[in-house]
C-alpha cells in the first residue's frame, strides 16, 4: 500500500487565473451549444415544424 505524499515537501500546483479558466471553458460551451442547436433543428425538420417555429 502506498502512502500519501507529505504536503509540506511537494510543490503546490500553481493556480490558474479566472480569465484563463474562462477562456478554456468558453470554446467547450460554444461547441456544446452548437451541438444542441443542430440536434434541435434536426428534430424540428423531422417533425416538419421549422416554419411554424419562426412564425409565432
């Protein structure tokens, strides 16, 4: 069984800035939203309701 390393002797991982985290998160979110939109459009086309959704 291995033991946990002593936290006093290992180097701490540097924190990423909030801006860096946000810049990494945004492309993933945009890709997910595009995928959801494409799926929703495909369902609407299959149901034949594309024109009805734009003419509220």
